[in-house]
C-alpha cells in the first residue's frame, strides 16, 4: 500500500470517527430533550448512510454513485421537514424539485447499471475479485 492508500485509509477513519461522534452527540441531545423528532431520526439515518458508504468503499475500493444521491435526498427531506413553516412557496417547490431530480438521477443510474453494465463489473459497478485475477 502506497502513501496515497494510507492517506485514503486515514481519511476514511477520520470520517468514521467524526460520524460516530456526531451521531453520539445527536443521541445525547435527544436524551437531554427527552424527545425524538422525525428530523432527529432522519439525521441519524444520514449518519448511518455515511457509515455504510465508508464500509462499502473499504470493502470494494469503489463508491457507488447512488449512495451520495440517497444521502442528499434524505438531507433535503430533513431540510424541508425542519424549515417547512418558515420556507416560502418558491423554496418549497425548489427543494421538492431538487428531491425529484435526485430521485430521477437514482433511477437513471440504476437503469444504466442494469442495462449497460461496465465490462468486468459486478452489480455494485466494481470489479470482482474474479475479474481482477484475470487481468
């Protein structure tokens, strides 16, 4: 493993630690408030998705494009839930349109992976160990 690989692992470890700390802080705030809201749950879901993304990257060496799209959709939904009362109609429409565009991007990406798979790629869009051995 070269220097770049070590920096990559260090970055992933830092992301993991920061995500765990942020998740712990959110849980602590919920305990102190003695209340769990939908916005809290969505934020915890975002943290879980980030951890999943790190795990997939460590396991496969590649990052599926869909993961950040899912995180962005949940983040926008959380933004709408939290600020719905203070957002203007234009802001609500723009945020809803952004969610729709991201959802369409997920559909296009999934369709592309299903109907136009990369040569030597598995379902995740990464090279399998069998494909790597043959090269």
